[in-house]
C-alpha cells in the first residue's frame, strides 16, 4: 500500500526548489524533458494537453501552482488510461 504522505506530497517535492514562476528550462529539468518539448506543450493546439504559461517577450513563464495542477490532472488521466488498458488485457 502506498504511503499517503508520499502520495499527497507529489508533485510538491519536485517543485519545492523553485520560485513562484518557472522558466522553460526549469520545467524541462523538473519533468526530465527537452526544452523544445516544453515549448510544444505551451503552444499545443489541443486545450486538453496545453501547459498553461505566459509569454513575456521571447520567454515563457509557468506558474508553479498551475504546473502543479497540470501535473496532477494529467497524472490522474494517465493512471486511468493505464488501468483501463490493463483491465482489457491490452498491455
């Protein structure tokens, strides 16, 4: 059984070292992605996958709280999809 304190602290533990606003580089580091992939998420035409952020000049900034919400909502969607596939025996 998963420790509730560990589950409730994710993704806060990943974001603890960052301020209120993160750069593309910061988000790439946190998510272990390349910066171009973070930019693709920020500019995605699909609202369901778009990472919320604001462009200031040529730079993007992502609010830590919005990134946290994004990660939680997409983590739950991925977990539901995985369990659905496993139940059908398609894994």
